[in-house]
């Protein structure tokens, strides 16, 4: 490993970072994170902070889970790679598929298709949704419905159903046949409707209207996150996902739950769908499936979908997959992570610590006028929307947001910015004292606005 001077000198010189301006990264060098322990990270200057981001909504078990690390290391020596394309498989892949279907059985999921991450899992679901309808003799069902403010990764399929325009405009034209409904976002919506339940009913009514307009027999699937993450931690009314389930059933549309963030305990339940009492037809997962220790995702299929593929003629073949689908090292990480996730019962801690973080932010809103909206209260996903004026809800400018971010970091917590939102998703193993550290760091950071 080169020395620190080399790292500082070469930082962002040859590496284009995701989700940022390459020139800006050269001028404002990214923080170099050199180590991590428990739920804290340490940068190149030796500054240690609580990671309120959980890596990127993914390090559910914290940074020190030796069981998962050992499983990965052992598998590297046993079999570092072999293809799972037609004709071969490997022991951890078989074990991981069993563990995953057991974990998701209460959600009605019976089959796993492994991928390398969330974007892959989303696109796998979208593609297989179209094939499902072809196999059932409805090849015209090709369109997709989704929600504004939704985030479904950056492949062309996922970007096309994405509901934030900053992830779309530079890459248009996107996939034709994708239509967006308003987000269940009480703080800002086109109906000026602050009541979450009434807003849910309005969006459901719009869904019916749009489906009738498009022609129900032209729509393959509706995709939604149980709680919208990157869009600002937008928590729908508890009725919303159930209403959409009922509409999908009425019109023969598949419901895809994008559980890339919400799966594996983050909402205080093992999945977001279970949290809202809904069984989807497909699920996209990633992140917490290996706690971020190895890049793995899984697209999951319910019985109804599995039956159609497994009893089809040759057209049921899945001509889709990735070199690293069912990667033995990734699969070993999945088996160990699922076992640890359940042994540590992280969902229970997520519920309690999530409540503490949310309540603490509501208290801070009483003190800092720039807090326009606090969202969360369902496990360890908390969003704080900052405004320069509460009445007009004017979003706080980017320079002030960056100042808040840096001051918070210096005071002891790494948070994430998503436009004028502060997004938090710490490891699910976080302690009460560490949540208090995040809150006091934010108190200092907000005062620096
Ligand atoms: C809900 C959701 N879907 C899909 C993705 C894409 O996952 P990845 O970045 O692993 O491709 C993300 C990433 O944050 C996500 O939050």
C-alpha cells in the first residue's frame, strides 16, 4: 500500500466517483476512509466518527462482524469463482438460495436469482416481469408503473422507473412505456394534501385512472420501495402498499417490492413488505444481504411467478444473468450474513434505535428553524428536509447543506446529503449512546448553517 502522501496526491485524479462531478472531486477531495470498527469509521487524518450512513444503507451488521469476514476468507481459498451459467453450480450458492427462500418465506418468495447488486436485481425483476406475461400469452404487457421520488438504481431499466429527474435527464431517452405516479409524500405533493391516508387514496385513484388510460393489458408491473430511501426517506401511509397491491391484483399487474434498502431488518421488521402487511410478486434485494461486505443482490420470485416459468415450454428459459450471479464467495457471504442478521435479531434493535433517532430529530426541529420536515419513525431510516424558510418550504441551498454536513462530521457523525435532505441509515447494531452521538453532532452541524 502506498503512503498517505501518495493517497492524498492521487485522490480523485484517476478515479471518477459515482454520483458526483469529476472536476469538483478534484477540487474538493473526497474524504479518505481508512478503517472502520463497530459502527464507527476513521479517516486518513485519524478522525473517528459514528457512521450514520451505514456505508450506503448497507452495513447492517456494522464493520466488525468476524463471522461474515471469516466465511468470505474461507470461501476464497476453497473456490474463489465458478460460473453458475447453464450446467454448473457451487455449494455456497445452493446453501444461499435455501437460506434466502427460508428468510423470505413469510413474504411469499420461493426462488432467488442472484445478482451483483441492487440495480441488477431491479432490472432482473423488470425483465422477468415481461417474460412472465409473455409466457402467459400476454406479450403486450410491457409497460411499467412506478412512483415519483423512487430510486431503483442506475441501469437503463431501473433509471427509467426512477422518479428523481437528476438521475434521468442526462441519460435520456430512457425506456419507453414507463409511467410515474405521485410520491406518497405529505410534505410536498401536487394535491396539497398533508394527510397521509387521504394522500394514499388520491394516489391509488390516480393509479386506477392511469391504468385504465394506458389499457390494463399493456402493463407488466408496478415497482415501489416500501419506504422511499434515496428520494428523501419518504414514509407512505400504512394503507398505501396494500391499496396498490389490491389494484395490481385487480388488473393482473405484478407488484415488485424494491427492498434493496428495506430488506433484512432496517424498518424494524425483516422486510418492508412485511412491515406493511403485503406480499409482493417479486422483490429486488441487495445491500444488507451481505451487509455490504461483498457485492451481491438477489431478485426474488413468488410462487405465482415461479409456477409460470417452471412449467413453461422452452420459452421459459431465462436468457438473462451476470458473470457474478451466484458467485461462490458472495454466496458464502450471504449465508453467513443471514445467519448473523437473525442471530443478532437486528430488526428489534433497529426498531428501538430508529425510534430514538426519529424522536431526537423531532426535538431538534423545535430548536433549528431550518428543519422543515422530519421523516422516519419506522426503524433506522431517518430523513430530515432542510429549508431556508418554513412557510415557503424553500429548499436550503447546496453551499449551506455542505457546511452543515462538514460541521456534523467534525462534531462526530457522518451523515449523507440527498439534495436538501439529510439521510440516515446507520448500522442496525448501533447502541443508544452512538445514536446520541449522531444527534449531538447534528445539533452542532445544524447550528453552523
Ligand atoms: C431502493 C433501491 N433500489 C436499487 C438500488 C440500486 O442498488 P445498487 O446501487 O446496488 O445498484 C438502490 C441503491 O441505493 C436502492 O436504494
